[in-house]
């Protein structure tokens, strides 16, 4: 059988690897931005599908069907997102006798649409959160039936996309419009609905598998409460919040839903639980594979993608519920291309250095040659660990994150490390509001801990590293570091802090008049271990875009040698140009999707000026002062970068 993967990124890579294990031929599709992507390289065949506009590529049913027929593929795996929960896509496959790896169109329509799913769940007497449906106009009127805060959700949504919390009725109309735009862009369906927002809940979900012969089993539960902007960032299996009694109730409810719908394939039933996990409420069903499916695989030993394909081929489940046992604890961290220090702004760009940790599972669609484009979701990889206990899994995850190095773009790795180190996380004092409560402290702690580290040590380590590197490469050290003899000190910048370093003899160094004795040294590749003044110290060194980084005490330090005798070798750290309060630029490369102001209009501090979208995220740019709009230089739907002035104010 030949399988076409109608997706991209890490999930496409993950499906291709399982398909190859099953000795299936694979076909990839790619847009302009993905022509050199990893999934394209790994597939047996690859076909160009269209421009970077999703409607012209990964959301284009006609093109995907045409390429499937042209390539001779027998089946399509949709992955997650894009067309994975689109019943019209399933029907188009059936019309051309193409096997769709997933449920049939009727079940997908019922459970994939959150509004229809709610009505069905109510009919089989499973607890629900209060909610309302209807047109935008009727939602505005009906909202009076619920208490604020409210949660607006895309009817066809999933994966944390198309969700907004609304605290006050004055925010509702704008939030409805924004959620609809996001829903249309990502799911091809602008319809939304409103639910009562449950304060401080836990997010629990159950992985189910059903075949075409009426057999349904579950692969236990997952804890997905650690979310930021309703996007899951850390998932665990099994949930540490559930008693065995509650686990039996919630998994039984999930199986009942799947059995009643005659569901076939892999699916996930999502629930909200109250603070002490003594009660639960149906949230939604995702009629596809989930981003976090690996943690269920790790504790059960079941390859969910393989089971999806077998089920689609009509095979009976090869195991019963009694055969499935949960083993140990698994944690998944989603790695995002985003700048945590800049309000988690998307960080597209070219990866210049990439090094994965060893001894853990990495599901990734990137390598050291990948360019992270602004057109797609910012999740770039997933780190998954498996250990005997939750405590050991946390320790292993933090260690793995310490050894996951990505340069050229910003990532959330440091944020994840600090989050998992919090006592509240370790003791499972969590809810879906965990990130809201702790993010400010996490970001402040990251900066404070780095600030407290004496930069003298990274400076000296960098000097020793350059020395050792020069020896290994048989170069003249002093030509390398910009001095002409040992009597002339080398000048080093660490995070723009100046240091002069002089090697007084083979084992002694003077750093800004502080003496250090080097007793032992081990150098291998980019790793350096030294015994310095009797203390064993380790560091790693990375080069990215002419910048060196010293990785010391779990922090990165920008390092630079200043050659005072040859200014041509000097360079400065690159800094992002920042808009002034009056000359407003886009905070990130992206598309201007909405401009709220006009020329000569007066605005107040905090008013939204325009919205720029990148990596499937909207960023509202607000005025920092009371002013008048002088000139507008951009238009809606225009692509802009961070150097373009969008408007002038006075």
C-alpha cells in the first residue's frame, strides 16, 4: 500500500516513520516554504502542492485528492489540524475510492463539530459545561444567560486554537470577531459558540481506539492542564490527579461515547475536572490523532499511528482492554518557536544550530538546516520521556531540556525547564490557569538566575575553549583571539560585559586581576570540563550567526572576542530594532489582518491600533499613549517585517 500524508512538520515525519516500519510506501506534499522540509526528504515521493497560503496548499481538498491519484497512493493519513477533522475531505476520498485513515464522515461531522457534539453528549446523559450556540447576533443576546467570564470556542476547532476568554460584556463583540477569523483561517469554518468558563479546572483526556467491528478500548488518560493561551505545552500520562475510582469513571464515559457513535480509528475524548478531580464534564472529542499521543504510547507500548492504519484497512483490534496495562509515567514537552521574554511572540527564522538530547524520544520535523516559517503553527518539536515514576520523569525531562540546544530562533525551552522545576508543578498543584499564575515569576526567575551568575567564569571558559580549539586545529592562538603575545591580554565580551584575560603561565590565568589556577582540562568536540581553583566546571560552546554561546549553569551566555588590532574582525551583538512610541512597527514578521484606526483619528492609551498575524497567532498592537494618527503606511492583508513602519502618531 502507498500512503499519502496530507500534513507537514513533526506529525508528517512521525507518520512516515511508522509507515516505513510497516513497509508502506509514502508520499509527501509540500508548499513553497516546505520544499526542503524534513518530511519531504524522508518520504519516498514528494509533490509540490501550492503557495504558502494554506487555502492553496494544505487546506486544498481538490489539490490533495489530485496528487493522491497522480502518485498512485491508495490511502491518505491527515495527521492533525488542517483537514484532519473535515468531513468533506473524507467524502472526497470516498468518492475517488481513496482509503481515509480516520473515522467516517458522519461520525466526524457529529463529534468534530463542537456544537453538534454537545447536543449528542447531552442526549446520552454525560455531564456538560453550560453553553450557548447561534449566530454572532444571537450569541451577544444569549450571553446574558451565562455568568462572566465566558469562553468563546471555534465549532470546528481543536489543538487549543480558536479559543478566547472574555471577562466583560464590553469585550465580547470584538472577541467573537477575532475568534471567527482565527477559526476560518485555521479550520476553514468561522462558526463559534460560547461556554461558561470554569475557573481553575483540570484538563483530562482519554485516548480511545475503535475498529470497524464494534470493538472499542481506551489507552488510559492524560493530564493536559499545563496550558498557555489555551495551548497545551506539557502533557502527562497517566494523569496524576485521578484516583483509580475516578479513572474508571472517566475512561468508561469515553468508551461509552465512542461505542454509541460506532467510532472507528484513534480519537480523544476531552474532559474538564473540578479542582480536586472529584467530578468531570465533557469538553469535546477530537476525531483524529492528538499532538500528545506519544505519552499514551509510552505507558502502554501501543503504536497509535500503526493501529490507525490497521483499523482503516479493516483489521480487528489485536488486543482487548484487559491486555492494556499502564506502565510508569510519561511526560511530553512541546517546543515552540517563540520568545518567552517578549510575551511569547512567535520567532520565525533560520535554525543555525540544532542538537537533540540523547536517551529520550524527540518527535521533530526540523534539523540544523530548517527555516521556521511564519505561515505555520509555532510548535517545532516534542520531547517525550518515560520513567518508572512521575518524579523520575520530571527529573529526566529537565535534564533532557538542558541538553536540547537550538540557535538562530528563540524557543520556550528555558521557560519549560523553570516551570517543571516549580514546587507547585512537582506536587501537582496545577490547573489550566497554572501558567497564568506562574509565568511572571518564571520569567523573572530566569533573568534573575542568569544575572546572579558571575560572568567571569564564562569569560575564562570561553578563553580556554578558544585556546584548546586553536591547538586542536593547529592555528596560531594569538591570531585567533586578537593578541600578538602572551604579555598582551585578550579582550572578551560576555553578554556585553568586558573582561581582559591574560595567561600568566601554562596553568594560571588573570581575569580582571583575579587569578585562576587550571589543574585539569578535558576537551571533546564543543564540550569543555576543567578543574579550576579546585572546582570541577563543565560548559558547552555553540556558534550561531557569528555569535558564540557558552552554556554554563544551564544558561546561555553570548561570548565575543574583541580584536583591538584588527577592527575588521569585530562585530556587535545583533539587536532587534524597537519601535518608538510614535513610529509604530510590527512586533514580528507577519500579515496585517485588521487595522482599527484611520488617519487623523484620536486614540487613547491601550486602544488597539492593528492586528498582525504570524504562525497562526494574532498579536494586537496597542497604543502606548494618547495621540492622533498622523500617517498609515500599511494596508490590511499586507505582509510586513519588523523594519517597516506601520503608522506614525503625534
